[in-house]
C-alpha cells in the first residue's frame, strides 16, 4: 500500500509544474497536449517496476489530474 501512495505522490508532484506550464499555453495546442501527457510514461514505468496491480490505475490518474489542476491554479508573483 505504501507503494501505491508513493506512486500517487509521484503523479501529483510531476503534474503540478506541468499543470502550471499547461495553463500558460494555448488550449489544445501541441505544447498543451505535451504538458498533459508528459508524466504518463514515468507513472507507467513506476507502476510496472513496482509490480503494482492495474486496479490502482484510477488512483494514479486521479492524482495526476489533481496535480494538473493544482498546477493550473498557481500564480507566481515575481
């Protein structure tokens, strides 16, 4: 179960900066699609290497979507 939580944290953590970048590009552009899908291979490799059951995939998707959402809400005031 700890492995599932670690992969969820990985999915969330990878997608926060990608969601930030996605939010600053034109919707449905090539970069937009890249930022939405860039973390998927990393999450798949982590799941396969850890021998995590496929039943947990919806949790990983949920964590990735949450990261995209949170990243899109970030406002940097530099």
